[in-house]
């Protein structure tokens, strides 16, 4: 039974309200007991003379109070529920719940889980088995049927995935799972977006024996996704799409970040009314645009709003050089015309001001190009040639095109990939063809391996390469007769490539084909000044390992165990095994993004079916049981009624019994409040109390949060590695590392705070430094780590940014006199025998508070003194040596690569913790001989 936002589980009890008139009549005839008086005659006579009162019925206000109390009890027994929810499961002998958990479900995942949990609860109440399937899970995931409690556990363990949903596969498995039941109900909890194959998938899921369909979709699909991020000539263009189900105008901000997570620029993307696609431009300099590592939409915590970038998104600066004078009247005959048109969309083109090669080549090299293109350049002056060869040897990419000047120039082993024959090979002459030659399949060892050979391209003239044993290894493209069309070779760290035809459409129609543009794009991508030209073939065999993945909430995280290598030179789809993110390694990465540039977001359409359909939206369960509050209010009214009766009976007027009724009333009130606490009393405890209890319940090592995600991640991983070592080697079992903000967090909970100095971070405020100073005075210790051992030593002449920042911080602290840890200091023997305190680096001493000047006797094992040092300073990067990843493997290499250096670093960390927790107990060993002597041993 439901009345607007109120329903009753036992509505028949409300018939008891009909008894309220009878209760009113009984209360009217049973007035409270008259007040009794003791026998002081004069007092009685005085009252008799004044006024005589004999009550005939209860006062109206007491009757009303008792009627209200009776009504509250009747309402409470009727099991009232505020904001009741309707049960969504229809008839049938089983319930199959299909829940989308793709990339668009991350922002409101909790709401979706709450909706599915209500369906499971309703099915459990009806005693029905539950089939639970999620559409973005591996095919091997178990889907049931389960009992309701087991299905609830599976649901709580699920999480959104940064991949598209796979409804056809999931719906097919669900149809097989419910085939054993006679009339199952189907509940589809979609993400609101259409996917490929939906119509056929729903046809198989909604079979003939289904008893009903529960269709749950979001009230409004407001997901945004990035489909393109193009580094154009003057700006970086970002394109976003949204669903047509969100027609209102909308503006969002997209930010560009470098590989350290620092924001470099942002732009506003504005959708007009009804628009599903919009773009924004980041007008920042060329050099800054090349530092972009990712682009994301603010306030959109899901994988579709993030797009990672690789080398393909960087614009190379390309220098163009030709010996032919430009003919403005006939630009199509210019050697550089087609090269400019092909490379302008993805490269920053520069040209020299002078036509003289002796001046033009140095002018190009001064602009630091990643690649230089020479169109039919013959003999190069010696001075310019030396500079050009040096540039190639250091990593530059030189691309040359053939022509009459190059054919007559003679051999050049440094600036040509192969040795050329003198002269040219043309159609219709000696050593010529009888018909134009076509381009064949591109060799698998070159950068054009995955391109299809252009059927429309023919060559009528070329320069030939001298036959050699390694000519095949240097060939990137060949003609039908087996002669090279494009050759390339390594020269030092750089690359030299040669197109054996001219860049204008005279020897071949290649320059006016679309393949020419793609070939130049591939060569430009080689100009990253790293890697081998043939690395593509090696990667194709093994695949690119996962490096950094995009999580469902849009964060870049380490690869999950399910991630597999990404096949190179293949259009791999985003799947569970190949989630979006970066693939490769430190030498280079490939971006694997969620959506293609032509992707759109379309709203899902409810399937046409003859089954009974129950439609709903995602929502939390806001129903509230009112039985407890109503019983509590009735009890409070009963206490008030008791106090009123006692007052009317004169109990509070008798001095000798004054305390007893009051005590009884207070006891009843206290009993009622304890039995039925009011909701407001649940907030009596402070929110920080639980955090404080957790902080002091176990020993935890803290680290200062610098704001740099990479530095903070290493600090946390380092303390985690030290904790693991302490658990294995000592009786101490530390808690999880605690990241603290020295400006706001309570520091006294932690015996040791590790502070990595970040020179790029903001300088702590005076209040924050004062808090650190107070912490050190109260017995805490701060371990400062500048991590710059190989930049400069820790001495007065040190000028590294980290050391200078440390000096600025220490200038406002009360720092005692410091000294390197002496050989007989407690720290060297508190657990292990540690002569020096190494980290990721070695060589820097560990500076501590200077000990007392008095010399120690020879029989003392350690230097005496009270307390522990409030400050420690090192430059050896201790956290870098301690840091471990999720698999327990070291994250960073030690420098130098001594295999025992990491072990010594962990032992030093254990000594520091033992010293912090036990103080100078080792120095008490000097009394052991005296104690043994007194004991007669």
C-alpha cells in the first residue's frame, strides 16, 4: 500500500485508528488521581476557604497527548516506509541481470551498482536464482546462476573497464545460462550508448520463453569523449564528441599535460545546441606542443575523456633544400612543391634564406631540424658537407631525391645509403625499360612495410644502385623489375634515405599520389633521433609490451595482469587484453586510444519486443523505514505523559520525595534515548577522531607530499619496500605509508617523516615550516633527501637546485649542529652493522645532530648521548633504492649497479627505524660487564 512518498508494509494495522474515539472516551472518564495532602489542618482549611476543585475528566491537552501516542504506535506497527521503491522484477522462475561496465559507466558506477543490487535483493526475496553478466569482462568470467547473496558478492567485486562493451558475446552467454529455466526475467542495465551488433544481440537475448524485460537506462547520456588530437601548423586541435541525447549547449575545458603530469595549456570546447561534435585549439608555441603527452577533459573522470599521445603527435621541424631556382610562373615544376604540400599537415617546414649551399646548409642546421630534405642536390661544398655529416652522425635524418645533378655528382658514402651508378636509367634507351615499371610489395624490414603498393604509380626514369651483398637490407621500396625505388641506411645515430626518382612528376607520378604523402610521414617519424630503422620488424614479431594504461577513471596507471602486448603494424582494437594506453618502453611508446577519429556516440534504442517491459532509471535506494523514529517519538510522549501525571498528582510538591520522581523520569528518558537514538545524535563524534585512532594504532612512516605525482609515487613505493623489509627481518610490522601535507595534517602521529626535496615545487609557507619545527622539537625526526649526489656534493659550495631549496627550508628551522654519522654512532649498530648509509646512489654521508664533545671510553660499543637526532640529511635517494612495484620488484636501478647496494640501503633504513623507535638503547650495553660482575657471572 503506497500513499505518495509513503507506503505501509502492514496496511491492515491502520484499521486500529478507528479505535481512537473509544480511547478518547475512556481517557475522558479516567481522570488523573486527585492530589493527596497530609493532615496539617490549617493548610487544608485555607485551601477549602479559597477554592474547592474536584476534577471530573482528564484535561484536554493530556487526552490529546495520549491519543497522539496511540496513533504513533498504530502507524509504527503498520511498517511505514518513506520514499518507497517499486519492485522491478517481474514474474518468472529466474532473473538475468546484464550490466554494462564499459568506459562511460565510471562517473556514476556506484549508482548503477545500487540499482543492480536492488534487483538482486528483490530476486532473493522471491527465492529466484540470479544470472549476473557484465558486458566488458573477459569471456571466461563466471555468470551463474547464483544465489542472491553470491550474486551480490560478484556485483560488489565488479568495476568499470576502460574498454567498449561487447554485448553480442555477453548476451549469447546469458541466453545459454537461462536456457535451463522455463520463464526467466531479463534486466538490461545499459550505459545509454549504442554499440555495433545491438539489434542481433537483443534478438538472441529476448527469446520466446522470457517472462518480462526490465529496461534501465540513464536519465540523460552526458558522456563526452575525445576522438582526435592533431598537432597542426599553428595550434594543437582537440576534437570531442557527445551523444545526441544531450542537446543543450555545453562548454568544457580540455587540458594538455606533459609526461610528468604538469599542465601546459588548456582550451575551451563549446557544443552548440544539438551539436554532437566540437573542437578547441591550444595556440601554444611549437616547442611546447611537442611536449604534450596526454590531453583530457576536465571534470570527466572516465577513459573516453583522455587521449594519450606518442611520437606521431609531435611535429618535426623539417628543412627543405634545393639547387633549382623557383619558377613562380610554373610552381608545379618546382622540386619542392609536392614535398611542401605533402608535409605541411604534419611537419614544421623551414627553408634557408640563401641559395648558396655553403650558406644554406649552416642556416638550416642553426634551426635544429629533425630532418632535412634535399631535392636533386649534387656536389656539396666541403665545409657545409662536414657540418651536415656531423649532424647526421648525431641523430639527424637526411632524405634525398634523385635528379640529373645527383646522378652526375658521383659516390658519397656518408650522405647516400647505397652506391649509385653514374648516369640515369630512362624509358627507351640503353639499360632501359620497354614499358613503365610499377611498384611492388614494400619489404617487411622498412618503414613502409604495412602500406599497400600503389597500383596507379609508375616509374619511367630512375638512378640505379650498384649491386651489392647488402642491397636488400637497405631497400625500403622496389619496382617490378627488382630495382630499388627507395633505399635507406644508418649513419651513426642518424638515418640517410634516397628516393631514386625526382620529387616532381617528371620521372614518376609518385609525387602526385596519396602514397607519397604517407611515405614521407613514415620517414618523418623516423626522425626522433633514437632507435633503429629496422626496429619495426623486431616489434612486429614480439609485439609492444604494455607500458602505461588508461584506467576507467581516466588516470594513467601501470599495466594490469590482463594486459597483453599490442601487435605492431596492425589496427588492433581496444579490448580487455589491449586496453587503451601507451605500449612500448622507455625508448619509445605507441599510443593506443579508445576511440577512432571518426567515432560517434549514439543513444541506445530499446529493442522492440512483445514482452512486458518495466522501464526505470539508475538511482540510489532512498527508502527509509519509519518504524524506529515513530516508536522513539511515542516513547518520548509516554515519558512526557508520565511526568505530567506525576506533576498533577503533586509528586513534585513533596519535599521528602522530591528527588524520587525526578530520578525516575530522568531514568525513563535516558532509557528511551539509549533504546532509540535520534538521528542527530549520530554526529556527536568528530570526523577526525577515527583518522587519529587509525594513525596511532600502528606504526607508520610518513612522507611529505610534494605535488609531483612521480616523486610522490616513488616516495610511497620506497616506504612500502622498506616496510616489507622490516616485516621480513624484524618484529616491527609497520602500517601503510602515510602521505602528509605539512601545512594541514597532524605530524605528531609519525616517528619519522621522509621529505624528498623537489626544487620545482612550491616553497613551503612560514606556517608549514613552523609546524615542522614544532614536530622536531617534540621528538619527531625529518629525513631530508636532496637526491642529487651525482649533481653536487653536500657541502658549502653545493649549488644544485635541490640543495639550494633545502638551504632555504633549513633557514627558517632551528637546526642543531650537524655531522656525518660517526663510526661509533648508535645508528651504525641499532640493528645491522652498517658502516655507511647508501641509497640509489652512494657517496653522500648521512648527516645527523652532532654528538656530545666528550670522548667515549674504549670499552663503549657506541657513542653515548640521550634522545634521537631531530634531523637527517642525505643526497643518496633512499626511497629510490627502497622502491618496489606491485610485484615486489625494484622500480629503479642503483647507481653504480652494485647488486648489494640495494640490500645495504634497506639495512640502513632498518637501522634508522630501530633508532627512531628505541633511541640510544645500544649505548646501555656499556653497563653489561658491571651487571654481570654484580650477578657473580
